[in-house]
C-alpha cells in the first residue's frame, strides 16, 4: 500500500506491505541510523518520534504512519542539535548501537518534560537499554540537553 | 581534552555497523533452526520453500564444505550435517530477495527428524554410559580429550594437588564445604549478530559484527579452502561485544551463500535467535571447600566445578579449552594450597562461550561467598578475614607469580573509606553490607599493526587494525599517537582499515587492546622519526611478555531486604579499583560503571533459563538486562599511583568491576537476613523462601 507522510520534515511517498514494520521501512530508505535491537519493543534501540511521541519502530506497523510526522535520529540531529551536542560533550555512548534510540528518547523528553530532574529522567529513559555504560553518562547527557 | 572520535557520528546515527551494509543486488538469508534437542536428520522437503515468491535458493549441509570450524576445537558444522545437537542449531538457509520472503520460506522448509535421547545435565553427561552428544569428540582438530575420557568431555583441567588439599582441609581449624550454582546468561550486546558477504572479481568481501577481522579472514580461508589473500574483511563498528562477538558464527555460511547464489547476501539474525543460539555464558555448579586456622588464616582452597558447555566446544579459544577464571580461584589471597578441578561437558543445549572475564564472575561469586561463610565459623568479620589473607607485596600468588606491585589492602581500605555512612533504606526492611574481592592481571600479549601516512593538509593518517567495540580504543590510539608524535590531537586521523591494508591484528578482547595500542604506537612513533624520505610507515608487533601487573577491585554492596516479600533493593555499590595512569578518563569510568551494572545484572536479574535443553528466556522481555531504573547508585574510588605496563604505565579496566558484584550482593543479603543464597540470580522468591525456611526451622531473628 502507498504511504504518504512527513519524514524528517519532508513529505515522502513510498510503498509498504500492510504488515511491514516501521523500522524496516525507514531503513530501506537508507536511513540506517534507526537500529533493530530486541525486535519486540523492549530495548529502545529503534526509537523514533511519530507526531513527536517516542515509539518502538520495531513494533510499529508502517501503515500507521500514513499522514503522520516521523523523525529519525538523522533528522532529530538537525532539529535538536543541543541533544547531539550534549551526548558528544558528556560522552554518552560506547558501542553506539543504542545511541540513536537514546538520542530520540531525549529529544522526546525535551518536548514532553523540559524541566525534568534526575529521577524523572531516569524513569523516562527506562525503556532505552544500554549494555555498555551503566547509564551515568547518558543521564548526564539528558540533563545537559535539558539545560541547554 | 578532545571528545571521543566516534561520538558525533554515533549521536547522529551515521556510524555503520555490519547490518547497515547495503550493496547493489543484495539479497537476504534466513536460517531454519532445529526445533529438537538431539536427532538424526532424516531428510528435507524443500519444494514448498523454493516455491515462495522471491526465493533464490534453499540450502543445506549438502551445499556446504564438509568441514567443521571453531576457535580451538573445530567441532562446529557450517550447517548441521546428519545430526542436530541443540534447539536452535542451523539446519538450512533460505536466500530470497527480501528478508520477509526468506522468513516466509524458512517456515516452509520441512525437515524430518529422528529424535535421539538428549543429554541435558552436565554432571550426568560425564558419567559412564551417558548418551554421546558427539560420537568421537577426540577426533576433532584441536580436541584436548582422548578416547579414555568420559565421552561428553569438552575439557578437564586441574591445578594443584588434590591429596594435599584434602589433607590440609582435614587439618584446618575451620572448614566450609558448600556448592554454588550460576545460570547461563547472554552477553547482552544490543546489536544482533550480522554478516554481509559478496564475491567481487574473485575476491570475497565481508562485513561482519566480529571483533577479530583477521581471525575471521583466516578462519574463512580454512573453512572454504581459500587463500587468506582472497578474502577482505571490511571495517564496521561493533555494537557491543562482552565476549560474544568473536565467534566466526554465521560468517562461513553467509560467504558460502554468496558464492552459491552469485549475489551479495546479508545474514542478520533476530535477537531471539541471538539469545537462544549463539554463545552464552557457561552455567556452572561449583563446590568450594576452604579451610583456615583458628585465626582465620587461609590454609587451603579446593574448587571442583562442572560447567555446561552445550553442544559444541568451538567457541572457547584457550589451548586447554578451559575458562581462565576458574584456574584463578583464590588469586587475591595468600593460600598455601589451592586445588581446582574443572570439567566442561557437552550437552544437547546451546553451545557456550566467553563472556567478559570468562568464568571469573561465577568463581568469584562462589569463593567470596564461601569466605563469608568461613568468617562466620571463625567468628570474625568478613572484612577482617580478607584483611588477614590478602596477598601483600613481595609474596608469590597462588600461581607462584610475584606481582611488581600488590595493592589489595590499599584497595580494600579505599572501598571501606568510600562506603562510610549509612544508605537510607525503607522502614522495616533488613539491611546489610557485603564485600567482594577480585584481582586480574593485565595481559602483555599483543599482536597488532599500524600504518602512519602523511596527508596533504599536513595531518597524519593513522590506520589501525583493531575494531572499535565501544571501549574508546580508537580515541586512545589518537591520543597516544598525538602525544608520541608531538602533534595536536586534531591533526591525527584514526581510520580502521580493511584486512588487506595492514599485516595483522589479534582482535579486541582479553583486556589487552590498550596495551597493544601502546606498544604499536611506540613502534610507529619511532619508525616515523626514522622514516627519512618515505611518507608512510607500517609497523607490526607480536609480543608476549608474560604477566607481572595485577589490579585489585574491591566492591562493597549495601542492600535492603523486605522481610515480608524477600524483595531486594541494592542501595549502593562502591567499587575501589587499583589503577595506574588512565589514558581516557571518561571511557575508563564508563568501563568501570558499565561493568558494575553488568555485575548487578548477573547478581539479581539475568538468567537465560536453560531447562530441559531449551532456552526459555528467548527475548529481552524475559532475559532482563539492567535498565536505568535497575542500576543502583554507583560510587567508584580509584586507588591511584599504581605501577602498570610500559610504555604508557597502564592497567586493564574492562574485566574488573563486573566480577565481584554478585559476591558482594550475596554477602550483603546474607548479612541482612542471616540466610545464604547460593544460586544466582538472587530473586525475591528465593530470598522469601529462604526466610520462611529460616523462620520455621531455626527460629532465626528474621
């Protein structure tokens, strides 16, 4: 079926099967920044924003974005440069596979809870797993992004 | 200090991992995996699968070279040949235009199985008359067993003298004899295993989520009877490793599929396949016997362990096919006699492999728990027992090594200092504190290479052979090269290059990358100074200088336990770590924090639940990795001023803090509740049941 939606601020039209997942459709456009981790909505690596709300694109059916406003890490990096800057300055990553999802989640946090304190930040990022860092630098990056 | 060189690309989603490789004409492979534990393959019906639109081919062992591969024991088939040995084993591969078409067709591959009795328990597997997982395992290249061993033996390694240990145990004023159990667990990297292969002009091009590209190349050459120069493994970022990204794994299959179809092929597994069919940690039972004199001075330690190695031994790289952590039991202490006896068994379950400090977390949990139980018998505090027994400078350790510097006491004191003060706990909960001690040597064996080349803009291009697994190694390379060359960091451009552009690298792992980079950078800086008219130099190092540097890591956990439900809350973990100079403070600190978080997961959350030969925690919904909500407050104190490995004066950091955490938490739970949990993970249910038992049988204080 034909889908028309905004992707990173630009109108896009593409074909997708009725059971296609959003992560696969996004990656097929060459936007490989969005990663498939667990494939079942637990790890958060595939997080993107749909109408400015964070969703797990590995579970989100592509037809549901018809007419919506979708942002992946590639577009979010332009739209929220302060979030990228915060992750770079705080070194909020190691292997980087979870980072696009962490960045997307922090972008959503800046929209949803711009005054969040640390406990709220930790709660908000609970759905974005990281096996490398122990989270200290990711939480620091989120704080820095909110303060920017 | 300049930020990590990979930070901007990673934060923008621009970093390329194996699964991000897109080639013109690329098709997709999906595996058909065994649904049974142990069976003869009676036959295949591939007709329905081949009829699915988009399918290019369906392949079985008949299409593969008749060879087995592995890191030491070469016992792993590319696709199961004749027999399947675990649920999840590769039996066929479908290649189609899209991944969805390949997944659809894989469901239609019909395999007839003639089931055999499965071997499910590691201890029973080693008894006489057990059903054999492999008919003649001693015939595999690299095998360390003989026909005389029990048929399901992967390896049997001992140290010390059993008779001496038994005699000292009998003579000890106090003795404990307890058995501890640890489950299997997955490394938990969030990037599923992936490979892309393509044949171009006779050369095989490979992009793989593997931390040892040169080993991938050499193993592929051996598997497919090619010359290593016919294979190029390209650089990609590795999305987490922790011991699980050095398998070779599906790579020979992916390459063979590209050769068979004449098309570039991507084989990216789903995470559930990764959890149930790659190389999780060995599940273990460890019987620990420890004896001491009247004052708590250790006289003897004996550890007898049985580890479940699963269906194949091929993921273990060591010459003895053992796990180094078990042989190091008791290494932080002065113990006159240590005897270890470790058997690893073949069973019909997922093959086991290495995970961050192989077997050290299991061993340290068991031994450090036993030492607390011994302290109770002596009537001294657990910390005091450690203090009386920690190795001191100048004393040889259990292996007869005298470290250049030995700072166990200082590290213990630093941990105690940092853990002063109470942690607030919920009202009515029981609270306790536990300690765990570990020491690990820094490996001096390094084999890698590096090329420096002048660039037109006056900068220097530094080509490295070691992949970036996330530890910050490429950033470290830039820093030490800039310092050595006496140039600003931003004029050195570190580039990871394909395998045909540098001589060799052993791969990331074993906490040895920084030491290797230090040695190769020193050689490169010297060659650069002597380069004369040349505008590029290539250097290669291959050192094995033994080990004389160790690092202590002491952790103190404070916990609260709800007596009504058994719920455990870890209030804080203090880690004191014995360090020398630190090349990259931010990355070093993440290695330590990330390690402690992993140790916490091992202690309280992670269990692959391999029961009846099957992995039951088949998704990240069931196999629980620590999240932001789970990880307790972490305090780290560095014991600075240490003497490390030249020329950079460094000590390894990657495999320290994940090791003693489970022991510290188990000991804290015991201190809080008076009940001892001897199996991991420590769950509320286990603690609650133990509390009930304690209440009904002893009238204990809880």
